C-alpha cells in the first residue's frame, strides 16, 4: 500500500516539474516576441521623431522667411 503512494507521489512530482518547465519555456518565448515587437516600435518611433524634427525645422525656417518678407 505504501509503495503505491510512493509511486503516485513520484509521478505527481514529475508531472509538476513538466508543467513548470513548459510554463517557463512558454514565458521565454513570449518574452522574446515582446522584445522583438518593442524593438520594431522603437525603430519606427525614432524614424518618425527624425521626420518631425525635419518638419519642425522647415516650418521654423519658412516662418522666418515670411516674417522677413512682411517686414520688407
């Protein structure tokens, strides 16, 4: 009787280790996907920030030229 409980306990422990291992590997996969998506978002944000800086600089130059023309 005691030997049946021992084998049941061993099987339960192996099953729990299997579940914990599979959850850990699943979390690693999700983490890798999220890091990749974060990198893509950061690259896109950097490109748009550069474009915005260029547009703002161009807008400032245009306003200065218009102000000079109005003053003349």
